[in-house]
C-alpha cells in the first residue's frame, strides 16, 4: 500500500500555510506549500507543525498567536477548545478584568477563518450591550429586510443573502441571530466548490442546502458501497448532518403505526 504524503503547517512570510513533505535528508525536511513554494527546514523549528487530524484547518501555533492578539491566554483554554479552534469552530469567550477599581466583563465570539488575501485570521465579534435592532441589522453591505430579521430572530432560521465588498465583488453568505452576542452572525454559503465526501456539490444541491432544506444524497464508500442519506447543512457548526434513509423511514412508521401509506419524505432528492 502506497504511503500517503505527510501534510504539515509551515510559517512563511508571517503566515501559516499548508504544505506537503516531499523528502527528508540530513536532518532537514523538504516541503512544498500549497501555493508552490519549496524549501528545507528542520522538524524542531517553531515554524514547522505536523497536522494532527483530518479535521484540522489551522496550526495550533497559529491559533496561539492569534489568541495573544486578542489578550486571551492559550494556556488557560481547555485542550478540546484549542482543538475546536484549529478545526475552525467558533468559541464564546467570557472574561473579567479590573478597570478604574471596578471588575468589568468582556464577552466575544471568536473563530479562526481564512482570508484569501490575508491568510488565516481570528474573526472576533463582541457581545452587544443590547439586542440588535432591525435598523442595525446589516452585513457585507446588505441591509436585512423586516422579513429576514423576523426569520432570524423570532423563527431561529438561517437566511441566505447576497453580500458585496466595497469594490463590487458579489458573493453569497448565510446569516443567523446569535443570542450569546445579541447580534447577527454570518458564515460562508455552500457552493459548487464545496466537497461532500469527495464530490463537489452541484449548484442545485448547494442552493437547497443553503436554504435550510434536507435532501437525499448518495455517499460512496469502498467498504460499505453506495448508500443514500438524508443530508442537511449546519451553518453554525459548518458541518453536514447525515441521517440514514432507512432509519428515517422507520422512525416515521413508528410515529404513525396506523397509517397504511408511507408519508412522503419532507426532504428533496437531487
């Protein structure tokens, strides 16, 4: 069985980047970054870090450096919180500090994100003193309508919207109301560049999932074969949620044992 190439993080030009080990000789490792830069360094350098798991998106040292910029102690965070941050999950941080002889508190939602221009960075959103109002509900040059605001705040739904940069670049985002920060939070929308178990989503699949609907998709496996699953998307966790089709049908039969006809699935088959 062919050995898979070792994946690592390296820090080049003040940015942590993904790289692949291409060789090792005389105590030095040869690597090639994802953007095509090749060089050698030693494994024990502070600019080199092996990737520990498949879900890891950011280097642990990158997270530590970013946290220091937010005056958050990396050492005081639980190990699972550190791991979650390297996987790109959000974390709500509450702390206290002394100012003018009084104990005050600070609360903020933090999350590592990747910017194609700046590289990795820590996204920080401070908790509002009062709940966000409709007049203040906007993001990426998009002002949310009264209907969108009601869906997020009252109905706890996710809203798909079109954002734009100041230079005119247009893109899709997902937004929702986060009670912990009393504000609207945004996350990237799914697209045809999103992979689901090794396959890119179609435009129709991405649109259905972005709108909070469930659809039937086939997961291909060499071990278990091709099996259908009901799939939905969690923007908050930024993960796919899968349920076995057979189990879902069985649950519906248990809920309605007196029905002779099977109720139609609420999901969509795409």
